[in-house]
């Protein structure tokens, strides 16, 4: 399938990154973070979100992060069409201040015509995160699907599998009436959960995915690790919640809609086990360390029926994957 490129603003040009680097020199900001600041500002990312990621994932103090962002805006403000100003008195906030988030339903924001969504910049063929270079292998605009390579190292994959395998239980689905987790014949895998930040590898991966999707860590659920043995599958389904189902409607209280999904492949599979999008005729083969990202809602906040997807039966061997669901607001 032909690769479709994002038509957005793309990454900040090299001379912009250089100006930011000069402006924040001596402020304890490594070069990779300087480039990341320029990249984020160049794409019009929210200032508060950039600062939150620097404090949380880069372990900078809030004053240092604020100074770096302000320097970046001063350096490139005249060269960019839109730059969001730093909120008033942001440098005076406490270091442990709560991040700015919204838990309002996606539909409430739809009145403006578009909503904020996790969005991967495919203006280039690679994505530079603070600790890893990730490859873009395929991108589709509508529905928004991006296939990624080199998201995790082999060691990280192996650690997640080893940590989770002893805790595996039969996988469940969200009940449509009560909202509890129930067994269902459509899903025949086993799984376990790793809470956000539960282990170092999980925290590192969460920070990396936040940078890839330009979405704060606190707006993501934990990791769900799944094991599919021979013949196991998950028949086509949606990840977005349906408000018309009483059980699923209750789940909005924990952070709003599931606006995007990462499926991360933790091993190579001998045969079968692909992620299938039946309405698109697309199947992504599992490749250790790779991932597929898709937005569950359209730009106006409506659940996207074209994100129907499933885990194809494993024909031989075993498949391990990690699911990461991104919420509209802070997940609690």
C-alpha cells in the first residue's frame, strides 16, 4: 500500500533548532532536548504539554523547563506563523503542580470543528524521541494509521514479556451493560497489566510513546501485555467506547474517550498473528520492536468505524503484544 504523508507543518527546520540551542545554552538542557523543543514549537504543540513532558520524562525542574521553552519562543517566535505564549506566571508554579488536562468528552470539543488528538508527525521518515530513533514504515491519513519500527529494543521486549508472563490470565472484554470485564468467545488470548510507571522499562516506554504521539503520559492507560498461543485471536472490534452502551458509558469517567491506540509487538511470530483492519484491506505483520498506531476518532471527535481491527489467529508459534490506550483526558 502506498505510503501517505502527513500534510501538516512538519518538523522545525535545522536552523530553528540551532537558534533554540543557542538560546538555551548553559541552561542544563541537552542537545537532544533542545531539538525536541524546537520540533514541538514548530508543530504548534501546547506549551504546558511540552513543559509537563520535560518535567515528567526529562526530570528537569519546572523553572529550567519554563526557561528553555521561553528561550525557544524568543528565538523562533518571529519565524513561525503560530506560537502559543507561555501562560502567565507559569514559572512560579510549584514543582509538583498538576498538569493541565481535560477530562471532558471528545464530543464536547467537536463543536469547534476539530479536537486535540494524539498525532504522529510523519513529515519525515524517522521520529527522534529523547532516547530512541523510531522509523515510520507506513502512514495513512484517514483513518489515521501509522506503522512504526524500532519502537522498543529487543531487551525491552524481553523484559516486558518476562515480567508479565507469570501473571497471565484469560483476556476479557468490557461488558456492555455493567462495564465490568467479562470473558468472551471473540477473545482467546491471555493477558496481564502493568500500571503506569510500575517498572522502569514501562516508564521509559511510556515517555517514548508520549513523545511519539505528542500526548502527555498522564493521558495514557497502563500497558496491557497479551499472549496469543497457536489458534488464539481477537476478532474484529473497536477500541473506542460506545456511549449508548451503559457499561461503556461509565468508563468515560476515568479519562474520557480512548482516542488512540498503540499495539506494540514484543516478539517475532512464526506464522499469522497480524493486526487486521478489515474495512481497509490492511494487515500489519508482527515484528519484534515495532508497533502500529491508530486514532480511534475522527478530527471532529466522532468514533471512527474504519478503525475496526482484530488480532488474526496465530498459525504457528506464539505472539506477545502490548496494548497502550491513550485517553482524551487524564486517566485515573
